[in-house]
C-alpha cells in the first residue's frame, strides 16, 4: 500500500507542472494530424471484437483496473482499444425494445438489420418463439458474405458457440434459447425449425474456425461429458441422438481439420498444418478468466492467436468474430470484479491481434452489444482501487459504500430493515456482489449508447452517432464484400486499365512497325 502511495505521489509531482499536460496534448495533436491522410485501402481482413455488455462505464473501469494491475494509478492508462484512431457511438435498441438484449443486437451488428429481442438472424417480421414466422424472414451475416467472397471465417467466444452473439453469424432462429433440440418445444421441432447447434454445422458449410464452449449441445441426451463424466448437468442434451462433433469429424476427415476440447490439444497443433478447427472447451460457457484453469482452459488471447494463425493463410483474407462474452455474465451476477477482468482479458486479445495483423490491410472494430446498470463514482481520490470504498460515509444511513454500484441486481441486501454494512465484508473478493438500488435475482442491461472503436482501412466511416446495424455495412464496404462491391469494381477496373496502358501502347507500336 505504501509503495502504491509513493508511486501516486511521484506521478502527482510531475502532473503539477503545466508543461507535463501541454507536452502530452501536443504529442496527441501531432498524432491526430497524421490521421488527415485517410486509410482508403481495401481491407483484406476484418476482425470484430464484441465485448458483451461492455458499456462505456465498463470500458473506463477496465482501463483503471488494467493500470492498477501494473501498479499504476490507473486513470491515465490506455486500453488497446483506446489507441484506435476512430470512435463512434452506437444506438443499441431492438425493434421492439428500448433496452436491448444480445440476440437482437447481434443480428444488427452482424447482419446489418435491426431485429426483435430474443431472435437471431431473422428480421423484425419474425416473432420470438413462433416457429412459423422464421421462413422467409431470414437475414444473412457478414460472416456468410465473407465466406462467399472466398475468405476464411472464424468465431471465437468465451460463451457457448451457440449463444446469442455467435449464433447470429450463422443461424436463423426465432428463439435464442433453442441451443439444441432438447431446449425446443416439441411443436417447433415438428414444424421443421432447427436448433442453433445444428445450424452451426449445416447453414454455412465449413466455417474454418469455431472455438468456445457449448459441448453438451452437440451430443446425444444423457451421454456423459469427456471432461466431467460424473456430472449429469454436463451430459449431452440432444433428443435426436445426433452426435454433431462426430458428424463434423466424418465430414472433414479428408481435410486438415481437428476437433479439440482442452488447452493442451489446442496449443499442440501446428496452425500451418490446420485448415479447420472445432474447439469446444466446456459443456457450457468457459469459466471466468479469474477462475480459469491455466493448464486445461485456453484464454481468449490464446484462442485468438491460434485462430488468426489459421485464418491468415488464406491469400484472400479472413473475417473473425471474437466475443468477450462473460463480461455480460459478470454484470448480470453483480460480480463487477469478474466482469472487469473479462474486459481486461479481451483488451489483451485485441492488442495481440494487432501485433499479428497489419493496419494497412486489416480493419479492426471493437464494440459492445449493449450496456449494463453498472457504474462507479462517489468522489473517489486518484489511484483509489477500482473495487474500493468511496472516501465518505453515506450522509443518510452513516454507512460506507463502494465506488462500484449497480442500479439493480442481486447485491441489494437489507439487514434488520437497513442497508447492509459492507465494512464487515470482503468487497474486493472475486465474487463479491456490489450493492444495488433495486433487488433483482439478475441485474439488467442498460439502455445507453455504446462505443465503437475502429482502425484500419475505411475506419473513418465509423464516426459520430449511428444505428447499430450500420457496423457490418461499413465493414463490408471496407472489404468489398456483400452488397458493397461496386466501388471496388470501378476502382480495380480503373487501376487494371491504367496498368495495361503501357503494354497496349507497346503492342500498337509493334503492329505499326510490322505493317
């Protein structure tokens, strides 16, 4: 604690000098002036990092945490996403919801169309849980557009691979909870609707990289899990008795394809000899990064590294969706420490991806689907631990309170008719549930705009305040895929003609001499 105080005092001394701030601002200005020359290259590669539930307060708090993990005050730290030159705001509402859910928003930022909450890969004409509203209302995603353009494509998530965010990349489903046929109403199955796990393997042939959790939805009902053979909650869920992993292995046996279920198997692969990978590391979601078994569970950064090494072999480039999905889960549970460490880990993956790619031909976008009822305040002093107390007692009940609070959620606790006195609790413990104003079993999403950070070709098109469904249109335009190809055809045609002119002139001269 004393060492931390000395560090802060040292920082504070230089900050007392106006020259410190003026120099910093001038350096930032010079960097900004270089952005006047826009990167209008065609994007060979596209990467979308999606922090599920990563609202702006979460970004700020994660920045402070990142700095404090490096023994800094924290506020002045830069996240990797902070370094991106272009920033916009995204309006997250669903067509039928002011405060959005992760399914309708995923349809927006992946398929380019706003949709109803709870539905994935279908337009707003589809009604949640009504199977007969699926057909004819399907919308396709940027992952499909990229695949059809000859690019390699990948999905990496810390949730189930058939969870709301990743499923909008490949599925058309009127209910985000139809993970396997075991979670579907019998009438929906009989009517011909397909569960999301099945659609992962059937809708878009040969997705090159699939990594995350959700193993149990791929196996027959009551089949024991390879990692947790004695735990019934992890048994297979498929009523149709299909083994989707076995089917994938059989279909891909003549390709350089590998199925892996733990970190050791994943990291033992040579990406140069792998063209397709299916990695299912848990029966459900992956564990929180703070609880991850470093021997058996890969981190998000490790999965991203393998994914890019496999995908970048394609000379036509790739599209990669990366989800830091458990930021959302931490907030829902009121466990701010878990949520913020998930955000820091995703930022680490963003930095690593930047080292593996080139800003001249790779467009990278970082955003969130929605926010949460999470915030921090209370006039905390500089360098205050992000999980610590505000510097004063409440002037109403004379009790301490943490800087981090939730508007609603499971942290609401009353003892003898009064707010719980947290001075008796370990409020910096990993699973501490921060106090909330309204009692709910699960904290809810927030409705404010979220940030969009962008770098690489055409990143300047992400600016100002936009509808969330604008994002994939920009990314497709940058890469000349989907419906945004006319500008590429004309520019490439012009450049081809320009390149051909010298040869054409020489040919005409030769003909004239021969005649």
